[in-house]
C-alpha cells in the first residue's frame, strides 16, 4: 500500500498522554509542513522556537496548563530529573512541539497515522 501524501497545510493531531502526572491528556494539532520542519535530523530548536509564535500554535498553548505540558513531556524524558522545568513555559512548549511533531512524523512514515 502506498504511503498517503499530505499537503503542507493539512492539519494533523497528536495525542498527548499525561497520565503519569494525573492531569488531563490533550490533543495537539500541527500542519504537516510544520511537523516536517520540526522533526528533521539535527537540531530542531530554532524551528520549534519559530513555531511557538505561530497563531494556531499559540491558541493551543493558551488553553494548556504548565502541569499538562509537563505531564506530557515527562512521559518521554524519564531518565533525568526535570522537576525544575515545570515553571519553564518556553522549555515545555519547545519540547511539546518537538515531541508532537516527531510522533506525528513517525506515525505517518510508519503508516500508523489515522486522520
């Protein structure tokens, strides 16, 4: 079966599990072109930082608490103590963008993404 092709403006959603921190889980949406820009080989920091300023990204972050973002990020970064990051909103947002874009990208390329 051929891999499905998406336009750069196609909105895609990643499920963000926060169950370890016992806070509400959430879905986070990104355009396919932005997913690709934030999930490439090499450092993605500058690309993720640029995404933080996009209106559609800001609107989603405005609805989420630090505790939710921390809960999601801590599901992935479990080999080091990041408890000092719970109040670092910029760090939480950057890691959320990077992790969500990586998850969506992996699902698309593995054929597991469901619209």
